[in-house]
């Protein structure tokens, strides 16, 4: 999960998936070896950044994992740049020295190219308000005008999510409905959004031919709960191989069709 690559200008890049602390150890060893060889500029490319969702102190006396643990270790290595694809939040940029943010436009372009989405009627769903700015940037880049934000309705006493709503979503003449986000772990959030979309289609009394197909576009595919339930709600998933290379035929859910997950190679 780590590679050393010579760049055109004579500098060196370490590439790693950085999925765990062992990968971090390998990165440090590779960097030290390169410094011992006299390499002055070493760049780090980690498409997926370990602990990217632990970007704040979740409770009093808790640990801000990015700010207090991972980023200080990376910063101590004095990399000339640290490149990350579609980071979870701006906290990484604030905590990481020489940070280079790579957007997810290549992945969205990859998906739209396969869907012929530039000529079709396409709608984009933001999974929550926090992702809306990123979604608007995507919509502007690809000239998509139909954008909806999912809203989670919670029990006021327990905080439990009781349902997901898609207020104002336009369904008429829509061929492709794209839910776009940075990370899919178990996938429950996206399944609930897909359920809400189908409920809206039911309420609009759309015929099977009028119902837009639902797709999931996620930069980093962890899929810790497997693919089987996701395949019941989505036509396809588009992701990168930032976390892992996925072969649906050898995945834990052997009943998932082999072309269900389509990957863009970034590692």
C-alpha cells in the first residue's frame, strides 16, 4: 500500500492509501530512507486520509484525532506537499502543512461519461447541508441545474434519525439521480436517501419508465457493511480505488453483479 515514484523534475513522491497506522509507519520509513539518500524534496500522495472524519473533539476531554494525532506526525516529516483527494472537511487543510486538495471532478466526469449524463436530464442530491457547497461546485462544473439537499428529521428527545426528506425535489423528466459524497462506510445514510427518493416517486405516481435511476458517487469506498443491500437501492456505484481495489465477484456479497461498482483508478 505504499510506492515510491520519481517525478519529472527529479523530486520523489511517496504514494500510499494510508488506511491504517501500519501504512503511516511505512510512509515514515520510506521518507527517512529517501532523506538518507540525499533527496531534498519528497512529496506525499495519500488519496484517502486516515481518520478524516475524526475532525473535531466529539466530547469534552476527547481527542481531535486529525489535529492532535495524525496531522502532527505527517507534519513532522516535512513533506514538500501532501495531496489528498476530496477530503472530508476543511479541517484537514487547516491542520496539514503544504496541503494540496484534489477535487472529485474526475470521478464525477467518469460517472457522467458512462451514463451519458451530459445529454440526459440529471439531478444531484447533496446528502446534507454540510456537503452543499461541494455539490454546488460540481453542479456548476458540469452544468447541472437540478440540485436537492437531503434533510434528516430527528427525534428531539433521543436525537435518533426517524426519516429522511427531500423537500422540493424535481422528479419529472429526470433520467439519472446522483447522490454524491466523499465517503461511503456502511452506506446507511445513502440507503435512507434512496428510500426517500423512491417514496417521492411513488407519491408523484410516476410510471416505471418515468422513474429516474438512482446512482451513488463516492470518492472513497469503504463498504464496511458489504454491497448487497446497496445493490438493492442503486443502479451502480461509482468510486475510486483510493481505499481498496474492489472486485465484485470476489467480494463478500457474491450475489452482487460484477459490474455494480465501477472504479476510477487513482492509486
